[in-house]
């Protein structure tokens, strides 16, 4: 390691050392300072790093147990996460376990780290009254087929005539349900939104009968209404993705932000939530190239605009190690070596401190450090795709760390997630954490 420069020295002076991610209680206590927030958004620099999941789980466990947070919302599809919610709150509902989290990239949520957190949350909820149990929800937009099925299944139970109308309206999309991107191509070729009116009418009708449906089961109706919103949002998303630009990204993050607000507003409207998503979603996009030059918004930005200091944005970064990722979309998962961070990058400034684990509370940074970290520097973003050979072009973006996040967690060396076996579930042998997904505890 080279001798720390002025920035690395400042970071080392002001950042706090963190315990290993395996020391969940000690790690969680370091985040008591954010216990009064309305929403805490915790990121990750990649979708395939176990240490990021373990750190988020430790922080989340502490905030739930000691600061009364009510739900966890993740960058996953609503119907898939409904399976986890049904499990952790011990209530009926959700998809069949064999259907959940089967879409690429399966390892993003179907992994051992998430399974351990789900097991903890179920145990935490055990013995608590139903209204006091902590829930889990999905924020993402990709569940077209599963959401259509969920709406029809709900209406079959409460309003069979409306269910037949839903089948007819959603029939417009059925031919594309297994490959919704084809719907976008078809709509583009036709020159008009083929199914927009049908899915919008379905949502309008469902919401129009809100009072009647709520009498038959409030939470089931809220779930069905969210799935109907998802069908409408997904129809538009797949239709506009072929135009390029910022519109499809903005639709996705705006949908996530609106879903988060609905979760916060449930009940008496005083709920507190924790979000797990990629750094590119939970940061403030106005402090990075994606917002300044590309016109993109982010979930974290929208949460800040709505809640001010009551929204806490926590980013995570690493220098080296391994990551679970694919070389291209829909390609097999690989465990890849993470290239050490580039000179001049945010990550290199932290790596040059020589520290293994740090927490930098950017809200409390000195003027000297805040000014230094307000300057634009390359910052690494690895999603489900990792291309080390073109890393600078593919995975780095100029950003101002001090205004992007409220806190930054540094884990110098990290390891890839452990994906769960594809047949893990209630019928699997009960021999360890890999067999706990999602009902086999």
C-alpha cells in the first residue's frame, strides 16, 4: 500500500472503525445515530457481494429491534417478496415458493445471506401480535406476469365477475407474459400503446371498489391494488425502454419511490422503513453523472426531496475480493475477481487508508473533508453484470460522495454471495441455511 495522501489521511482521522460484519450486534450499534429517521436506505456497490448483504442485515436487525422500524423494502419484485412477507409474518398469501425469485438474476435475492436474515425476521416476529410484525415488500417493476396472476386470483375470491373482466383486459398482454420485452417491440412497431387502456381501466375499476373490497380483507386488497399498479407501470416500462434515454430508468425509480411512500402511509401513517437497493438507486442522483448529465432521478433523491433529513442514504463500497455476477444479461452466474480500485477513484482514497472496515458519517464530516469529498471522483458501480476488461467505461461514474450519501461504509475486501440451490425450499432436507428458503425452517 502506498503512503496515504491528504484525502486518505483526512478519511482515516474522521471515519470510525467498524467490527466485522459477522459481529452483528456491535456493527448494528454503530447505526444508532440513524434510529430516529423515517426511512433508512442502505445500498450496495454490487448485487453479488455477501458482505454488503450481511452488513445491511446487521444494521437492519438493530434498527428493527431497538428503534421500532416497521418494514423492509427491497429492490425485488412485489409478488416474489410477498412470499417472504407471508413467511416472516406467518400469514397466508404470496406466490408458491417454487415460483419465487426464479427470474435472472436469481442469486440477487435467492442467496444464503438473505435466507439468514429472513430466518431472523421470522423469529423476531414470532409471538408478536399480527399488527406489530415487521413486514417485507418488493419495490421493483418487472413482475408483469406474476402481478397479473395475483390480481386475477384476488378477484376470483372476492368478485368473480370482476375477475372475468380482468382476464379479458389482461389477455391483451398474455401473449408476451413470458418475454415482456417483446411487447415493447410490438408496441413500437405498431406505433401505439397496444394494452395501455386495458391495464389502466383495470386499476381504475379496482380502486373504484376500494371500500367494498377493504371490508373483505384490507391487506389482501392493498396487495392486489399494488399488483394492478405494477401491471400498469410494467406495461409502460417495457413500451418505453426501446426509446432509450432516461425515461425508462426514471419510471422505474419513481415507481419504487411511490411504492415506498404507500408503505410508509399505511395504517396511521407513522410507519418507519428500511430499504435495500443498489447504490445507484439509493444515492442522490443529483450528485452524480446520471443526474447531472443524463437527466436520471433516483429513489434516494426522491426520498430526500420528500423527507429531508428524515431520509438517510447509506452507501457501501469495496476495493477488492470476489463478486457473483454474469458476463451478460441472462448468462450464467460466475464468481469473478474484483479488480482493485482505480487511481483517483473514491474507492482508492479509502483503500489507501489501509483500514479494513470504516464508517464515515458524512453529516458530521469536517469542512475540510466535506469539501474534498464534494469534488467529483470516479466511483464504481457493479450490477448483475461485471465486465472487468472494460471496467472504467462499464462500471465507473463521476460522483460527489459528500452530497450523494449521508454515510459511507467501507469494506476493503469482500466475497461473493452464496446462491441457494434452485430446488431449495420447504421440501428440501433441513440440514442448514441453504434449505431454509423460504419456508423450510
